[in-house]
C-alpha cells in the first residue's frame, strides 16, 4: 500500500497537457477513486522554457530519461509523444525498471504491441493503451474485459475523425475533396500534411491494434490493406445518395477459418446502417461477437480532454492495483500471426462509375467483359450525357476482387470508354 | 493460485441455461483466458427433474442453498433467478461465506445495491452485476473503469427492449398500442403480464443502478419518476413524425448542483438524435461526461446468450483475480443519497394534443391559460376537424412541469375542450 503514486509524463503536447491539467485539477477526486494520491513527479519535454497556457512547477521538468526512471518515486510512466522512436526506447526502459506504462501511441502499439506486452509481463508490470484507439470512446477495455466470454468475429469502424469530417462535409455540401480539405486544415481538423489521415494509415494502426486484441492473433499495420479518400468526388456522393448509400472510410476486419483479413478503404454504406449516419469528427466502432451480435461504441475519437480521459482511466486502473498492493496482469494474449487473406481474394460488391461514348453497344461491351469474369450486375444506371459522353453507373453483385480488377482493366481499354471515374466497394 | 474455480449457479432459466451451456462448450477457451479451469459444481433449481434442452450431470443439481455454500470448492456464486427474495438472502449468505457473487438481478441491485456492495467489501470479495443493465451491451464496467477520470453529468437511454419494440412497430406500421402488444406477446417480446415493461418499472431499475454508479450517490428505484407507454396512440406517432420527432421511452437522469433527478417516460426525440433511430429490441445508453462529451453504447439488451456474455465477463474478471491469487476490490463508492429533484420542478418542453370544438375563440382561451402560467407556445397546429371537433397540437417552449400540469387541468375544464388526448415531454 503506497500513499503516493508517482507519475512520470513524457510529452506535454495536446494530450499531455490535458492529462497534466486533470491530474492537478481533479487531485482530490482521483485520490478518492484510487485510495492513494496521484502525484505528477516528472514531466519530460523537449523545451523546458516554452511558454504554456498553464502553470507547472519548473522543478517537474526534465529532459533526460535514463536517470530519472530509476527513481523509486515513479510508479507509472505515461508516454504521449507518439511515433516509434524514441517512444519505444523510453517505454522498454520504463518496463525493464518495473514501471507501469500507459501510452496513447497507436503507431508503436500497432507495430510492436506484442513485444511490449511481453516485456511488461516479464517485469510483472502492466502496459495499457486505451487512448490509442478511438480516443475517449472506450473500446480496448471492453474488448479485453467485457467480451472475454465471446468469440469476436468482425470489426467495422469509423476510426479516423479527419476523414469522417471531410466525407461528412462533402456529403452534406456536395463539395469536392480539396475544397473541404483546405477548410478542415484551417479549422485544425486536418494537419498541414494530411497524408497519414487521408490515406488511411492512421485508421490502419487502430484497426491493427483492435484486431490483434480481438482475434488474439497479431495483425500488424502492414497487414492492413489500405486505400485513402482522395479519389472520392462530389459526383460519387450524389450518385451514392440516389442509391441509398453514404460513402465512409470504413476500417473492417474479420477472423474466419483461422485467417485474418483487415482493410481500410472508402465504402458505400446503406443509409439504414448506423455507421452510415455517423457524421463529423466522431468515431464509431462496431464489434460483432458470437454471443451478443453487434455492439456499437460511439463518441469522441480525438481531442485533448477525451484522449486524456482514456489515458487517465488506464492510470487509475493501474493505480488501484498499486494502491491495493496487488498487480493483476492483463490478459492480452496475442499469438503469432495467423495467415492474412490477400485483398485479391476478397469477395465484395462494387460501385463502378464509367465515362463512355454515348452510342449503342457500350453497355453490351461492358457487360460482356463483366460476364466473362463471372461478375453479375445488380443494377445499371445511365446518368446524363453531355459532349457525346455518357456517365454509366454499375452496381455489381458480390464478386471476387481479383476478377473485378481484371474486368476494370479490360473496360478501361475499350475504345468506347473514356475513363473509369471511380470504383468503390459496397459494404451492405 | 487455484487450478479450479468452482461455480455455483442459482437458476437455470433463460439466462442460467445460456451461462451453463457456455461454461461447458467454451471450457478450454475460458481456461486459457483465466489461467484456471472454471468448473460448474452446483446448479440450484426448483425442479431437479424438469426436462431441459441440454444435458447436465444430475449430480450437479441441488435444491438447498445453506449447506452447499459452505463448500470450499465454491468460489463464485451466480444468481440469475431475479426478484428480491430469495435472491437477496442467498447472495448475503454467499458473501458472508467469502464467495464472490455475480448477478443479473436489476430489481435487487436497484433496491439494495449499496448494502450488498458493503457486505462484499467487508468480506473481501466482489459482487458484480454487468448483466443487470442493457444485457450484453457493456455499460457498468465502462462507467466504473473507463470513465473513472470523468464527472458523469447525465444519462439518456433506451433500456427496455419490449417497449422499444412496441414503439418501433407502432411508428413504422402506424399501428395502435394494444394491437402491437398482442403481437409482441405472441412473439415472446412481451410477457403475458407486461406491466413491469410497459409501465417503465424495468427501465427504472436499470436507470437507478446506472445513476447510482455514475453519480456515486444512491438513486433508488422509487426515486425514479415513472410513466409508461400505454397512452401513446398511432395518432401521436403521425403528428410527431410530421414535426420531425420519434416517440421513445427514454430513461434520463442527471446530477446537477448536488441533486439527482431521474425519470422514465415517453419522449418526443428529434430524428437527428441517434437515440431516435434505435429500433426494435436493441438498447442504447448515452453517457455524458465532462471530458468526453457524449458516448453511446448500443447493442443487445436482453436474451439468453447476450445476457450470459455479461454474466460470464464478470465471472472471468473475478476468476482472473482468484487465479492470480489477489482480489482487487471494485471501486463502486455509492454514498448516501443526495436530494432528489421532484418531477414538478422539472423544466421541459411539451407536446399537447387537444380535441376541442371547431369554433372561434378556442385558441384564444387555451393560449390565455398557457400565458397565465408563463408557458410560451413554440408552435400551434390545427389538424383536420370532423363532427364539429378540431384536433389541436401545441408544442411549448421550456416551461415548469408544475405549471404545465396546472395549465392542462384548466384547459381540460374549458367548455370548448372535449379532451386532452395526450401530453408528452419533448427532449430536444
């Protein structure tokens, strides 16, 4: 039983500031919740003299990690600097010094989660990372704790706020991608280099973490097939809506026949689905299990205070262990990876938009190619034509991804076809 | 460290059967998840010889509780018979014999939760009851664990599947209450005596439990103001829809200025709200906190396997403690109750439907009464008239509940008014 639990905070950016402020302003509440006082005893920052919008005692600031971590007064290390290095080195040092670790670092956990969990277990300490997926919305703890009697069969999620904000605005304002992106950057919803978000990399990190924990089988970020949203146009939204769909960047994975498959890409979603109606920067994660069916978690996926909430929940959980004198290790068994289903083996429906010459025989040529590849057409719509060009929209039934790509290649080469303007998978 | 964890199951009804079946069919999975084998060692039933759709060794069945509970081989008692007695007596005996308890009993926890938690704590054992609210959808564990750094400010939920099923069908089929109720009874979604569900009692139990844990201040079931759905008609749905609303039985509570308020009643909800779009037997719970904003949990709220999932998550959590040799007690501090806001002090918007004579001066008389009570009208619609009677719909701005009730009393007594057909609170 310790009266004081020492907390070493690495990073004082958006999330770190939120954590530090709450530790100070809710000191009494946390003491009551834990049974011991949570004391911020070191804060590691790159620039100790930087002006900040709140006061911390200058004694707290440190810029070297190695010495302080041996300090007996530190019980929990919080890492909120992000990226693989130097975060990974710091965390391994902390664990090897029997310090518990709480991190919000999705890239690190997606790439090295199992290794870090093993090091923690060897040292009889815990590493928790609730904030790494869906920010303030609880999802890792429910997966580990509340679904422990279930087989989790699939995950379907909107877990990147930037892209969902952009897509939501494109949908409601009938605006084009670059227009909305610029505005999102001005408003702080997108970074000046938005690549990680708009190309689906950020969502892939989160999906890899959730999938690994859910299926107890390591899915690395590089195992996640990834397509971004930069090709989606206002026209696609118009047509999707007419057909009863919304376009969302969906992170989807499933575990079937001992095989993982995981992918992040734009998707046409039926408006009857709850995920189709998730707008703005919010996140939604739908977990499918054998006993419960679908359970949806929906809320803030980023931001200083929501993310601090998740970090602090982990800190309080660990601190309750320390306070009661017992550490109960987590059951995050992640085995070596199962085989991963290639994207070309996927079976899916497709939305295909084609610009073609407005003349007889075009549909016949396209549909012959599709038929040759065993792709059957669910519906076909000819949109308005201008300049002798017709816009054709084809919705397919389920077909093999590989066949679709082969067929698209052949359709693209037809003399009557000007371009395949877009092709987007349809989820339901 | 125990190799075997003995489980004593009280009750083998819908939930108990689900629990027993999973314990048997997933034995290996649970052993891996816990580190010890979970062994069903006693099953208490009223009728030992009753025919069941699955096989349990006859040796397991017992019909007396007192002797067996002293048995050293029992570690966890699962209670799934429901109701206050004899469940309460059994649970207290179990706790006093240092057995951990898992229960799905909402009535018991709503009425006696803090007392049972105290007894558990005194005996250094745990009592968990995730299944008592929202069935398979995790909500109690997130409130205790994941929101531990937050102040929870309000709860807004659909937590009775029967009524949500009935209201959803009334809405989509434009059907009347009794018609749909009969069908729901045939389909097994409503009991032959549906009172507990349709009068909001079941939802009040669940709201009382969630509110007590969220605000750390005891809200008893009798503190929850309760109105059922039996007065809602197809006509109300028609009008609500025209105005952009869906009618739902909402369980709502908040904690403000050291005061609790908690209520279950039909509500007009804007169609833009996620809760308005929750249909069928599913449950949705929206928790509002200071750090995260709103977080929504959505999924199965009842049923054999979903409820068994929640029971077993509690059992596995406790068993992991037992298996690692340490019991970490829960932090469910529920203090004596704060004062409860009376329903008459509520400030709310109202939908009021009145049948009145179709003659000049009616609106003037009604609006004078409302004005006298400081109630301002947001909109007023005269629906079709027949037989010299007009149907009037009044939407008010926010007003004091007491003033509304007084005004309704006076309006009812007007000579020109035939009846107040319905009055329903409007949530947003």
